[in-house]
C-alpha cells in the first residue's frame, strides 16, 4: 500500500492517535482496505473529501489513492454555498463530509455523510490524476493543483530523508490535512512508520498542549504566524518537555524568530528546520538544516533530495551566477501536472514536465543556498517607486506580528503590537530605509491578525478593511 503502511514489520506499531482512540499500522491498513473496495471501479472517478484532522479522513484519503481514484481534499468547515458551487462545477462522483449535499443529483444510500452521484456522467479523468489540493485555504476558489501519486510519494520520501524522520518520531498533525504542508507532515511520517498525533484544537487551547504532553510529542510544525504566537505563549510556559524537532514553512519567518527557536531547540539538543515550498510542488522545495544555523540565517536552504533550483532573470536567459536576483525555478519529481478550474481540466496530463516557475523572487548564493525575497506579484507603487510588500512586511515584523496590504496610494500595515508613538517610530525608520516619504505608510493596531484555516494571514480580509 501507499507509504508501505501494510509493511508487516510495523503492523503492531501505533500509526495514528486521535484523542482517546488509536490505530496501529495493521488497523490503518485494514481501514484503508475496506474503503478502497468501496471506491473500486473500472472507471476513474472523483471523490470530494471534506476532511478534518481525524482517523476517518486520513483513511479515506489513502483509500482513494490506493483505489486509483482522484481525491480532492477540502476543509470540512467550508461555507455551504462555496462547497455547493464547487460540487456543481466539478461534478464529483462521490462526496464525503459532515454536511449534507443539497442537490437532487446526489443520494446517500448507505453511510451517513457519504453521497453518491446518481448519474456517473461527470466526464473522463486523466489516468495519472490522484490528488487535488487548493491553494486558497477556505475561500472556496475553484482553482486546484493536480497531482499524481508519484508527486506525493517522491516528496514524502524527500522530506523524510531531509528531516531524518524515523519510526521513533511522534509529530503532532495540527495543520489542516487539506493544506499541502499539513498533508506532507502526515505523508512523510507514515512513510517512516512514525506515530502521528492528530489534533484539531488551536495553539492557545490548553487541551492542545495537554495532548502533546500525554503522547510525548517530539515534533512540531508551523507557519510564521504559528511561531509568532508560540513565542508570545513561551515555549517553556506551555510545558512540552519532549519537543525537540521544529519545522517551519508556509511563508517567510523573520530572522529574529528563527534565531530564537533555533536557540530553544539547541538548548534541548534538538533541531529547528526552515523550509520553503508550494502546493504546486506537492509540498517542499527546499530545506535548511539546523546545522546551517545561524551561519545561513535568512536562507530557505537547498533543494530537497531529487530536486534542483535555478534563477531565471526577467530579461535574460537562465542565470547561473551567484547572488543574481530573479524568479526561482524548481525542477523535480514532485512538480504538479498543472492546474484545474473546472471538471473538464481533469482530462489534462502533465503540462509542466517537472519544471515549476514559482513566481517567487530569490537569489542563490555561491554554496547553493536559496534566499527568498518575496512574491513577484506582491508589489506596490509608492510615489513612482516599486516596493515589495513581503520585504516591507519583514522589516516591520522584527517588532511583532504584522501584515501589509496596498491600496491605490499607500500601504496599510496592520500590527498586533505597539502604541501610536511606537508605530510612528517604525514608520519613520521604514521611510528612511526605503527612501520614501512616511505618508506612504499607515499603521493600524489590531488585536489579532485574521488568518485562514491553514494559519496563513488572510490578506483578502485585510484588503476589505482598507
């Protein structure tokens, strides 16, 4: 089976823990097997899996891939109207989730929450299409990344190698599994035969940390906002004595917090990994080992095993000279087949040939370490000068959690910290740094930055407030 979950050598080892329930690898294999049979068929079909971080969702995901079907993972808490729109657009043969399907085209003959299309006429699906992931979090965008089984398996193995994951590891899977980073935690640790603790509570919930202590969790993954919150909570105060591995992806974390958590892990004889990736590359593109900190502070590391990176300059041929800025291009077996925005796109095969133009500005130093500079499209024009919002945001985040969005004539910076006087000082320093008049920047204090269910900042929400 996928990720060798049916390997006899690990059959009695615990695979998944969900609250008071747990499954060994033997039990997980059995649960996947009967679901695989329920999804079996001569024609390739599409399953919409509205999932949570629980035992059943993991089993149905693995079963769909094992059955040779295509599965689209989505948030079980997605707005009902958005979910209905996606179902209408993609016409999945099966829908599995906690909410009923409000359509006469579907029936639920057997299991509660499992809906079947009465007419299996959704249209053909490419033989290699195994998994569909959205890059939009909880917005209900119809745009999906199309992935084949080989993408998923190769990236899981690359991550396993780069992080030295073993069967003795006990990670907490609290990032949503419909999010590529959260899914990669599960995939890579199942491949290694580890024990995964599934969690649905938030970081500030006492129950979350109680579960980490009770199950001796030693590995934690988070996006930048997660680590900003965790620093406020205090790693020592949350009392997670076994924690010795931390990984960070999902955006650029400021160097102050990287140095802080690297030091925390060093004091525990542990490791802190900085990672960079995109859903379009299944999950991970590069990883910076803790042994390269603090020497390479600010870098996203080198490509994962099996991958390669280069810089492509906007107006020239691909560049091999160190420290030239341009678009980061990644090549590897984990690069997606392409995008889908409607059911008809599911007939398409490999449109990229393993080569992904990431849309991220970056540079690569003489030792092959990549430094991400920001999104190419996250730019604003202020007094005729082009400013990258990610770089501007990084400057402000030295002081605490912040997010920047652009209006027609200024940049608005939302902060979870600081008084009006403190904001004035930062604004003056920012204006001096960028050599732009301070009137181009507006600071607003908020109690909490809005986030998507993936933990990433919800910039669409912030733009609506401007």
